[in-house]
C-alpha cells in the first residue's frame, strides 16, 4: 500500500511539472515584396508574431508583406521567377510536397516572357 502511494505521488508530480512547462509551438512565415521581388522566411519561431517579424526582416524591404504562414509540424516553400516578381508558395506536411506545390503555383502564373520558376527556399517547423 505504501508503495502505491509513493508511485502515485511521483506520477502526480510528473503531471504537475508537465502541465507547468510551456509547450513549444513552432511557427513560420513567408514574406514577399511584389515590387522588388525580394522575399524572406522564418521557421521554428516561438509564435506567429515572431515568425512574421523574422520573415519581414529577412525580406529586407519596406514593402514586404507576409503572404502565408506555417504551423507546427508543417513545411513551407517559396519559388520565384528570376526577377522574383512572380512567385508561388505552399505549406504542406512534407518538404518535398511544399516545394512541388510552390513551383507549380509559380509556374501557373508565368508565361514564356517571364521565365521559369526556381525554388528559392523551404523549411520545416518542429
């Protein structure tokens, strides 16, 4: 009987500690400037706001705007034409799927005069 009490107390302590520990929520974001073609992205940030700020900072243009976000366990990718003005982006559970969808999305928006799309960046959140 005493043994059960010790195990029960130890188990309860583990539950309390687990509940008190903050969960790590990985967030990511992709930013793009349609005028300059610049882009930036972030991953594994502590929250959406931090992810958005990091993506815009990485874009390094006053006109950069967040164009899509990724959540915990999700991958994101961005593809652009050479000048960066036409782009495609995607969020998917697997990196390869996000890259393919980003390239497909970009290519659908191009024509022979605007050129081919290239993968510019992809990352996955924890």
